């Protein structure tokens, strides 16, 4: 209620705007929490699936790249993890500028 003892409803613009903002924030927070990976000593490690999605490569291709030592990785308890900084360095080292 306001000072005139009027009841606010969902049809009132300030209430509708506030609810819409809360929904947007909730969606953002949900996505953030799903994708958040805490850093380990300043490094973030990615899974096969994450690297596959990021580089648009099949997981089989990633396996070949590991075998050929093209990509840096860590094998920990049977799980393969890729250091994000190592992937970035590999991509930068292989970057080719376009011919203009």
C-alpha cells in the first residue's frame, strides 16, 4: 500500500518492472552458477565436453590431439582436464593473420 492506502498489483508499471528485473537477474544468476568453476591456484580447468564445445571439435579429435601432444592436458583420476591458459597459449601460437 502507498500513502493513499492504494493496493499495488502486478498490473502497476513499477511492480511489473521490478518483477521483470528480478526474473532477468534470476536467469543470469542461474546461468552463472551452472557455468561457474572455481579457480585452482589462479588456473581454470576445462573438461572434454567444455573444450569440445568451445573449439567446435569432436571428443574423438580431442583424444587424437592429446595422443599427438597438440593440446596441454592433465590426467587426474581417469578424468582429462585442460588448463585454460594452456589452450589460450596454443591458440595464440597457431594464430594466422588474414592476408589483406
